């Protein structure tokens, strides 16, 4: 059996993904039934590139320096949008909170 090549992940990126998974996986509704779903319009996203500040994209603020107005959900960012701090693309962002 041939093993697939997996790109290396920095320790910081790995830990951020683990913490985000634990945080999102443990959310419950106030009445205790099921998981609460994050609202895409208000969900913040964090850059996982290990040499980034880290940058957190907040839809309420947008990214005015890149022409992204406030109120723009992460999913509606253009495909060629990148982290203003390190230049990483959208694929290296994970949900934050």
C-alpha cells in the first residue's frame, strides 16, 4: 500500500486547528439540545500561517485596505483575497471563536 504525501503543518497551525475544532465542536444551544451553528455573517476567521501575526478576519470590520466593505462574510470574499498581514490565501483560514 502506498502512503499519500501530506504537506507539513506547522505546530502553531496544528494547535490553532485543534483549538478551533474543540471550540466549535463543544458549542451547544442555551437549552442544551444539539450544537449551535455559527452565523456565517458574523463568524470570524483566523489565519493559521505560522509566521502571521495572527490576523483575524472580522466581517463586521471587513478589510477596507483591500476594498472589502464591512458586513462582508468570509465566504463572500473574492477567491484571490489574501491575508493582509502575511499574504496567505483563504485556504489557510479557520473559523475563530
